[in-house]
């Protein structure tokens, strides 16, 4: 890819409510723009990151033997009347009428719809378990849409729903999803915690949240320094409600007397919820009377699990966890391009030629890259764009091509190193592996 062929509308003009790094940088660097409160458009760079996330999620869900489907974004209000969930969803659910005065809803989640799909289509235990998932638009009329795409009104979610014939089978499906979520977040290169979540009115112990640890997180979580334990403070009885408003730097200094059951030290952290997995059991299959015949020929209600992941929220969460005061720093598997090849002087045809050759070499090795071939922009300006957008590496093609050399810049440390042009591929690859 070349700068001269791609639409990257970087801007200094951002709204005053853009205070979080991810909100600021994603707007400034031209990943997204907004047409109204909680409504976002994904521009070319944002769309590439979104697709990278979708692909990682899809590959891992497919590996877990889940089947991808796509449910209608618009659902009849009738479904929500049947499940009795209209009250619970409250104002977050956007309702409207068609020309015949029929009532509809923009899907905020899809339990009712997916139960309706399975009902009377899966009739026997022999066809269970089944896990159906989609990566699809959701609409929630949030009271306070804020922080850009972290809490939008229209957003992209991966939602999966498993159907089992017993609690044991549901537990297996749930465990598979827990492992799958860990694999997904590891592949994305994000630091996360799996925490016990408040299972609210539904009860049961089968609810886990996946949090990206970041200073700006809306949730306060408590985690063990020595083992895997973590919990959302919502679940802890003796915890002060004010903790949620405590800034992270004060939180970190709070000494927790209580020890983890493993004996380890507990600490508070801020987290961004990117996933939530839940054992629904027969809540919705009962409400919508969806049954199958068990091995004794008896009718039973499906045992269900549901598994949500905030696809678009992960873009912002990745930036919250990975940035500095100049801009974003993308993890290798999420970045729009792995390498930015900066032509120091765009008017210099030899530099342009060397940059093109390097780009072809990387391309052949499957390393996505973009050439900053702009003629009118000065080197400093291009460097500032590289830092703002946050590609993991830059290769600067400048005067020292005369000696057969270029410079490699590591976005994370901003350290520069000189490299022989004919060793560029192995050098870039060895950088990826450290
Ligand atoms: N308004 C939103 N904008 C972007 N992503 C969202 C939004 N609401 C939820 N998500 C994502 O969808 C996932 C599954 O939805 P779920 O209903 O479990 O969220 P939730 O409990 O309402 O989240 P939150 O507590 O942040 O409102 C969440 O883990 C989150 O990553
Ligand atoms: Mg919510
Ligand atoms: Zn512990």
C-alpha cells in the first residue's frame, strides 16, 4: 500500500469530550469518525484493524467447532414480549414501527432470536451440543455513550449461544469458550485478566468477564499477584462502592488486608470488559418453550450458554493498553500495517525506488506494509504521523542508501538502528520475534 493510494484523514480537530487516549488517537489518526453521539464510521485504517480482530475471533471460534450464522439486525418486538425481557432491557432497547404499525427492535443482543432459530429445528439430543455465533451489529441506546467506540450506541459484537442436553455438557461448552477467549486475547497480544463476574438476578456461578488491564478502565477488578484469581468488585460484599470512582494511581496504593485463597497478595486494577461468558441454563429455552427429546424420549428444555465479545471495543481497549504521549502502539497482530516505509525525501527518485523494492521484499514474505511516499510532506511530518498512527515499525529510507543502509525505528521504544538493505527481511523478522 502507498500513502498516495489510501484515505487517512489525520486531523488535529477533535471534540473536547475526547479525553481518553484511544478516543483521541483513533480520531486524530483517522481510524474512525463520528456522525452523532455513539455513532461511528470506520475509515480504511479502522476497518483493517476491525477485520484483523474479526478474523482472529472467527478462526478461534471455528476451531472450537462453533458455527457462524448471521441473524437479522431487526427483530420483532413480539420475541421480547415472549421472553419477558422488555422491562429488563429498558431504555437501552431502541424500538420502532414499520409502515403497517408493527413493532420492531434494533438487536441489543440475540438470545430470543437464536432460540427461535433452534426451536423446532433441533429436535433430538443426538444433534446436541451446538454452538451458534455471529459477528454482527448491535444497538444499545446507552444512557451515556462515551469514550468513543469503547461505549458506543451502535457497535460490533461477537455473540455465541450454545445449546446442550445437560448441565455437564453446558459446563464443557463453557470451558471450551473460556479457553477460546484466552487464546483469542493471547493471539491479539493483549494483557488481560479473567475475573468472576456478578451473575446478577440470574444467579449461578457460571459467569466470567475478560478484562483488558488499562488505567482508563471503567471497572475496578481485584486480582491475585500469584495465581489466576480475579474478581469484579461488584461481586465482593465488603467492598466500598466509592472504589469505582478511585483513580487507578490511588487504587494501586490501597493495601488489601484480605489474602487470596492461594495465600497471594491481592491488588486492585482497572479493567475494560471485552468479553463476558455466561451459563444461562434453561432461562430462555423455558421462556420461549424450546425443547428437544432426550435419550429416553422425554421432552427437555435446552441448557444454554451465551458468550459475548466486544469486537469494536477491543480496538479502543488495545490502544488504551498500548500507547504513549505521541500516539498508539499497535500489537503486531492487530496493526493496520506491520511496517511503514518512510521515504525521507519524496522528491528523490532513488529513495522512492529503494522503498518500493523493500516493500516488494516484505510483501513477498507476507509482511503487510505501507510506503509513505508523499512528495510534499517533510520527513518530520511523516515521522509524526508514524508515531500517531502507531505502526509497530518504520523503515526510514534516507541519505544512507548510498552506503546500502536504512534505519529501522521501533515504535514502542522509538529506538533507531541501522540495517543493511540486503538484510532487511531477516532484521525485520528478528524484530518481530523479540
Ligand atoms: N456500548 C457498547 N459499546 C461497545 N461495546 C460494548 C458495549 N456494550 C457492550 N459491549 C461489548 O459487548 C460485550 C458483551 O455484551 P454484554 O451485554 O455482556 O455487555 P455489558 O455487560 O452491557 O457491558 P458493560 O458493562 O460495559 O455495559 C461486552 O463484554 C463488551 O465488550
Ligand atoms: Mg451495558
Ligand atoms: Zn491467588
